[in-house]
């Protein structure tokens, strides 16, 4: 496996989000392996980010796992879907994270189709991708990276990273305008993709 040094998750969450693009997520769940290359992420900058679950520093049963250090996973549920974040920061003082919004399927695509109950739009959204790769809040919230269930390894390199506004945070005042969503430009495996896919789906 192409191992990854996760020290880049320690400090700048927005920069780390861009660095995750192209890395390959792998899961080993229920005896099967699935995976995909990260195509879409959103950075959430904690205490001062009104769109973050840890805005203002209040700790609750729902968000307590966000206060773990970098190298852990935070999974929350919303509208019946599970959403997965890679945590950043070195202490409870920086409860920040990166929402994985899209991946390009690479391993176990038939399993993904079975889990999703469909053949298309398997991973172009945070709830879709967790369902496809078998991640849920009950079993995986708070896990460390690179265990026997979930791992991230080196993958592909984006030709161009496009920063945009985050999705689904319309009530979060000035945070609505932050360009903290990053996508592999031209890759169709992202939320609300329109137009024609780029050559090689935007990879170098």
C-alpha cells in the first residue's frame, strides 16, 4: 500500500482539504473491499466557522468526536444519511475537519451498486459515498485512520483544483460565502455536476 504521512492534517485545514484530493479511500467491511479516489471535499474551520458543528466551542453528544485530534474520523447523520469527515488539528482547541463529499469509484463497484440499489450516482455526494463504501455513524464514528476497516493511501493527482462555496449551509450567514469546497475540476463524481467531464476526469 502507498502509505501517507498524515502530518499535513495538523495545521491548515483548508490546505489539507486540497491535499486530500486524489487520495484513495479503502474500506474493508462485511468481508468485502470498496474504495475510490477523493474528488470533492469541504473544509470546516471549527470555533469561528458558523457552518461548523463546533462553532463557538460547544461540545455535545453529537459533535464530541470532532474534538479528537487529526487522524480520526467524525461521522454524523443528517436526514437519514451518514456523512464522513477527516479530522484535523493537534488538540481539542482546534476541532476542525474535512467533509468528504465525493469519490471516484475504483474498487468493489459491484458492491457499491448493491449497497446503493442502483447503477449510477454511487458516490457523488457525502451520504451516497458512505453508503457505497459501508461507513456509518454507529460503527465508525471516532475511528482512527489506517486501521483494518478504513484506510487512505496515495492515489491520483488533480490537474486543477477548483474552490467554490460549500453546499447546504444557506442559513450560516457570512460562512455561506467562504470558498472552502474544493473539487477536482471536470470530474463528474462530485455533487451537482453539470457539463461534460474533462479528459481523464480531471486527473494528471
